[in-house]
C-alpha cells in the first residue's frame, strides 16, 4: 500500500533559531571554561615526583632564589664597606682636628711665653731718669752746699718742666715735700733698692702707685735746696737718708750707661 502525503501546505524542517544557537554556545563555553579551570587546578596541584617538567621549574626557582641571596649579600657587603670607609674618614678628620687644636694650643702657649718674657724684659729694663741729658754733678762731690759735706747722689742737667721718668719698675713709697730735696719722689724698686728724684716742680704719682720703666712720674725744677733747675737722683739700700750708694754704678749694673 502506498502512502502519500496529505494534500495541503507541508511544513519544511525547522532551522535552529538564534536563541537556541546562543544557548548552545554558552553551554559549550561553560563546559570549556570548567574544563580549562579544572586543568589549571590539576596542573597547580600536581604532586611532587618525577613528572614531566617539574625538575625544570624547581631548578628555575632555586636559581632565582640564589640570585636574590647573592644580591642581598652583595648589598650588605657594600653597606659594610661604606660604613667602614665612613668610619675611617671620620676618624681621620677627628685626628686632623685634634692635631690642629694641639698646634693651635702650642702657638697660643708660645705667644703667651713670648708675651711674659717681653713683659719681664720691660719690667727688668732700666733707663736714665731724664732723656738726652748728662751728669752735671757727680756722686760724693764735696762742698758747703750739702749738709753731709758731700753729694749723696748725682745731678742730671734738666730745665724746669723736663719730663722725669722712673728708672725701673717699682712702687712709690714717698711723693711730696722732702725738705732740702724740695718736692721729691721715692720708689722702692723690684730688686729691693730705692731710687729718689728731687727738686721737682711737679709730682704726677701718688704713694702706693706701681710704676713701670720709663713711666713719667714728675717734672724737673729747682724746689728745695737748689741753685738752679736740675734733677737730683739717688740710689739707696733703704728708704732713709744716709743709705745712699753710687747711682751710676747702680744704673750700669742694670745696663744703663750715662
């Protein structure tokens, strides 16, 4: 018996729609993703053993680790070397500073010694009581002008108002009227001797005052027992009258030649 299709419009095979294709594609992609993820997890969790490729990965990790360790060690060595170099530089600078300070201290001490020596030299220096003068009457000259019968000092030629200076360093023990000496000054010298300056027109120091060699103490004149302006100068072993010694010999002893 033969079968025939019924008459009328026959429906052709239906083509898959875009929606069904999209769903199929998603399903395929999902399955592929899951399979890929599972494959990655399997590779990541691959157990230790002589599986293919594992030795190469381990060797690379060891090489990288050794390289980092070497780099860190090199950096530490460089840092230690830099620290040691900085320490040496600091020590060298400190030593140079110490030596410079020591040299500076030596220079200061040398200058101080020189200054003290110069001060001692100034204090121990002697000079004539009147500059650019000469002795007009010598020591122990005889005559009626002196109550003792002889001259107890020496006279320096000097006009009234001529500057009179201390012949050396000492302390003023008398400054004022001295009878026959007129206005006079007596100084106790550093060596224990005494010097006297008489017939002064003006006194410019006071008792207790310290004087240095060449310091002005008075102006010459003709006060007291004097026939004219001049400076009477005496050297004594004591402050009192009658303890006189040769003034020229005393000055020459201290390097002054008149």
